[in-house]
C-alpha cells in the first residue's frame, strides 16, 4: 500500500489510561498488513523479532511468556496467542535478538554488513518486527536523522514481507527528557499513520501508572516486586500497575490482533521449526551490498560526523548523528519496584491543532509570492500551505522533515483583516506561542528540492513542561 500523496490526519496527543481496551486495527492498517504478508507468504507467521534498546532486549520484556509463570488474569482470551508464539524451546519470546541491545538506537540496527536487522530477520524468518526506538535516539535531539532512519528501516523490511509494529518510546520522569521523548514519539506515530502500520502507545499507557511505571532510575520500566522477572507476565490488577507487566500485555494484545488479521485474510498461520534448527549460513548473500554503507553512500544517511545547517532550502547530502546514543539506556532494565492539504486556497484545520501530513513535494503548487515579512522568494520554489484555526492560546512546535535531507524554511503567518504577515520563520522547525485566530503554516521548498521525494509535516503541542 502506497502512502497517500498528501494525507492529513488529526493526532490526539493525549495520554492513554492503563486499563483501556486495546484499539482495533483500522481498515487501512489491516489491508496493508495483508498486502505485506502477500509479498513473502513463506515467512513465519508464528515468529516476531525485537528491535530496540535495552528495554527491548530486557529479559523482563516478553521472556516470561515462554515460562510457566504466566497469569493472564482477565485476559484468558490471549492464551491461544501465547501458545502460538511460544512453540519450541527457543521461540520469539525468549530469543536474544541480534537487532536489540543496551544503548542501541536506529544507527546500530541499521549498521553492520549485512545490516543487523537483515541478519536478525534472515535467522528468524519472522513475519513481525517490534520496532521500539526513539528513547536513545532522542538523546541526540536530531529529529531529522530519526525520521530518515525510521522510514528507511520501515520501507526496507516491508519490502521483505515483514510487518513493522511501531512502538512509542517509554516515558521519562525527567520533564526535559520526556519532552524530547514525546517529540520523537510524535514522529513514530506519524510514520505509523502515513505508512498504515500498527502502533502501540506505550508512552501514554505507562504515563498513567504510578511513577509512570518506571524503576528508580526513572528510565526503565519496573516489574511487580514479588517474583522479579518471573512476575512480568502477571496481568492481575496489582501486576498491571507496573511498567513491564503493562507493556507485555499491550504487546501481546497487538500480536493477537495481527494474527487474527492475517488468518481472516487467508494467511497460512503455519508453524515452523524452532530457531535452533536454522543455519545462519543459509542466509542469501544477495543483501551483502545493501549493508549500512549502502544508505550512507547513497546520500540518504550518514553517521560519520556532525551535521551542518546549510540554510533554507539547501540539501546537506548527509545526515549525521552527533551524539553517541548512550545516555539513557545504560541499564539492564531488570529493576523491580514495589512502590508502585496543499492548495493555493488553504484548507482549514479547526479544533485540535495537532496534525501530520505526508507531502509529495513535486505536487505542491508553484509560489508566486510570500506574505510580507517572510523574506524573498527563491525562483521556482513551491509552497506547502495549510490554514490553522486557533481557538485559544497554545504553544506549538512545527517541523518540516524532508526525507531527501533538505532543510526548508518554515513560516508562521498571521491572517486577519489587515492581510497576511509572517510573525516567525525558521529553518526546519519553529516554536511559537499562537494566539487565537487564523494562521497559515507555510513551508517553502526550493526548485532543486521539489523535483522528487517526500516531506513529513508535523505540528504538535509544545508545553514547556509536563
């Protein structure tokens, strides 16, 4: 399924409650899951791979489903799905993934020759991939790099017939760090929306728990204190007050929904041999030239040094990861805690102002002029424009992430009886305290950048603290 050329969805950025009923897969997601499945029907429907940092690699995450220490509580309907994925001594629940590790961000899973995610999926032949990034990536505060890496990973594995299950990064008790986590989660959710992929809001669910469901370090999820890691699959009222217990339930519910979607669509749902019977040498060498260097050499990515902002509408050719990605994920995650629209006449977005749009740049209209105070217009530029109606004063953050590496001018334009005028302009991302009234969000895309490719527009609320 191809993402819509210009899609706009309203994202309600509110925290979920811990015991909320699992959301049903939308018709678009279900159809796309079945389409991905059809690309490689021989893959194992009873296998999934974990990709992420220490919270994905943790033995508190899903491992308990491969033991006898499972108490589904009121969720006995999930027993069949537990048995389905737990077949064999070594299965998806207890397997140590080659695409997850302490301090890992997307750079690590894309690294290697072949890339680590390719090795993992070749060995498991898994149908599903839990993609749980954003926590360590957010430490670098480089959203553009994160967008490009995430989109690259998603598009590569869907071509392999693997369904990505995107998950929000877990909350932080530190307000500043959690603000960045929420920004990266907004990107992850927007990618899930526009690529019609399943998404699990771990952040919203855990934020509703006591102490955000986190251990004493304020970073990793806690576990029901009595029983240690063995207790992570206890879905009693008490157990579901703890972070690892709740995210294990949410993950199992998603796997159950996806299993139903495939089987109802005529998928095989077949069982396969255990992982230990698979020989990694049988992995085809066809991907040997598509390793981590391939996305660096293509000009789409880069990890070698610090990136520079060449100014509005200029392509950098290489995105970089200036940080090390090792700030937040140094723990082992085993803590227990007993304290528990693109037209010349812009469309209007009323009500909630948070939204995202995936834009084909070449489809944007040519710009004739910019409102006053917006600066000079470059010849041949195209402009994305969307009208936003603000009902009450709100602090906003608006970004334009070009998937080809360009950085564009983002303009925030006041529209009233006196005409149109820019009140703020920034490269790629701007923050603004917007007063009630009509506003235009504009993004100027120079001619060179507009020839092909896509751009993700993202507007979210931006409170100073939470």
